[in-house]
């Protein structure tokens, strides 16, 4: 799973890891949250791509959990049962960081909801692309509803990711997202290989 603040380069590194693993004859299943399923795309639109009606912090947290539950049932769990490698752009730690800490709903509360939604299945490896908020925001060409939050909000979120990495060192690798793209990709690939041994 790839985590990190907005503009950290997750989508780029998802593509890089997918290409590298396909060269090693791994079967890859790609997904993202929100929006990894057909229903998830509708939830994504409500969460990120509209300004017609207010989405309160609690609604936001529950919609992310609903999307995640669908994604786990329809995409992630079936892929894992087949022995495939699942690469995801965001997962439960994003909700802990954004809604639990950023929205101040409580990290433990959001973790409990998220773990229940995914049947307590957590990633073997979480890659945190660590970027400061100003740099991340400067990289975005188009901003969704969450991207438009304040720099302070995004700094809180980024620190929450760092705290999660410190709390879960067995599954996290933290990479400075200002490093060259190919250097990051090599670090990610080598970490994945080490985990598979």
C-alpha cells in the first residue's frame, strides 16, 4: 500500500512498482481508495469531486469506510486469496491521518471503524512517501475538496502518517518523497523483495 500526503507521488510510484513486478512475473491487482470499485467511484465523486452539498467530517469518515469495505470485499480479498500482489493507492492509514487526526475525530476511533470495515486485514507493506505540505501542494495540478484544505491541515495529516510509521515499523518503510523518482522506485522494489523472502 502507498500512503502519504497529497502530491507525494503515490500514483507515479504505484505505476513504477507495477511495471517492476510484472517484469518479475508477479500477478498484480491495482486499486485505490476511494474509487477502486464501480460503487466506490460514486462514493469518490461525493467525497472529492463535488461542491453541491456539505460533507461533514463524520459523513466523510463513514463514506471512506464504506468505500474501503466494498474495495476489500470485491477487489483486495479475492486477489489475496488467489495469491496475487495487491498494490493500492491509499488504505486505512489515510483515514486515520485525514479524518482521525486532520478532522480531529480521533485516531483510535477511525482506526477501529476502518479495521472493522476491512475485516481486520492490514497491508504487509506500507510505503510512506513523506513530503512537506507546501511541496506536496505545489505539485498538484488539480485540487479536489480535501486538497483545498489549509497547509496546517495537511501538515497535521503528514505528521500523523509519520506517527503511524513509528508505531508500526514492522510494515512501514518511510521514503523522502523529494528523492529522484527512479531512486524511490528502486527502494520500494528492494523493500518488496525483502518482504517476500
